[in-house]
């Protein structure tokens, strides 16, 4: 999968952007170049959705990957909310019942409903909602109605996710490391496991919601700084548990975590 969000809408961590990206021989690419190369690499089973200059979501069906042992991939859109989900949930049936969804709902549908609950019908602690998802998973949600991004990666390491910064400052998210390397040059890092990112609320650990995340510079084999890894700082705590129940609460989450 591939998701690209304009910097004005995504607000990625500044530490992802390495000054070395524009000094090395292999420079970061513009979003349209990265998208073109991604689709060209999967000519028979890929599609993309563009949302003006704000965002693009691209997806390759599971069938194209099944022989390679990759995780299940799902795409869903509902009420101007779009989700790309990778992996699977062990407690899908229980979660479907909790959210009042039909029995044939899949993980992507569930994540959209969980996001809508956080956005519209809270207040609920965002960390608890994601912590209740049992399994190996990663997802990217784009709310085209209000222009927000919501991303999470499970804590068990069963699914990999990466993010980086494109030539124009947009944030690029993908499960394909080579796509990220080609599109972001030196400005990329693994997405931190056990964490959630919201374009208004920033990055936080859903496993340790009371602790701040500390950026740790990544250095490659050439001694060049390549973005940053984010680690839980067990000695620095936030003021209170972030709770998300409206667009305003997303902003409050950011102020509590800073």
C-alpha cells in the first residue's frame, strides 16, 4: 500500500526530515513520481484514489501478494472516510459486536467505525480503542471531509510500516520499504510499533499513553542521519491521558503530549 499526504494536512514529525536528503546523489521524489512508480510496479492489480492536492491512497490486492506470504490487505470507504488495512485481528467478531456492525464486516470497516466513534461520539481514550484490537495489523485512515490522517501499527511486529518525507514535504506511508527509500531518500524511518499518529494530535504510544515519545536519530552505514526512530521515554510523562471525542479533542491531545 501507499499513502501520501500533503504536509499542510499531515503535520509529520520534523525529525523525519533529514537535511542529507537534498545533499546526497539520490534525492527524494515528488509524490506524483512515487505514485507512478508504485502503480507501474503492480500494473494488473493496483488502483489509487486522489483527493485533490491533499492526499492519495494506492492499494494492491492481497491476491497479488499471497504467494509471497504477505499480510491480508483490505480497502474500504464509507461516509467520506477511507481505510487501507493490513494484517488481521484475532478478536474481529467481538469488536464487530461491540461496535454494532453486521457480521460480514471486515477489519477495514471496523477501523472506520472505531475512527468515527473517536471523532464523533467520544470522549474515549484513543489509546484504549486501538489497544482493544488484538492481532497483527497496520492501517491508514484518511477523513476527506475534514482532511485528517489517522495511522496505527500493532505492537507485535507482525506487520511492518514505514514513513518518510517526499521532495515537497509531503508524508509518505507504505509497507514497502523500497518504495519509501526510493521516494524519500534519507528522510524515512520505520513507523514505531505500538503507536498511533493523527495529523492533529501527533504521534503517541497506545501501549504507554502516559509517556512521551523521544526521537532518536537513525544513522545509516555511511554515517548519515536518516530520519528518526521514536522510542517511549519511560522517565517523561504527559500531563494526562489523551482523550479524543471531537476535532477539538485531537488538538487537545497534541497539547497534552507536547
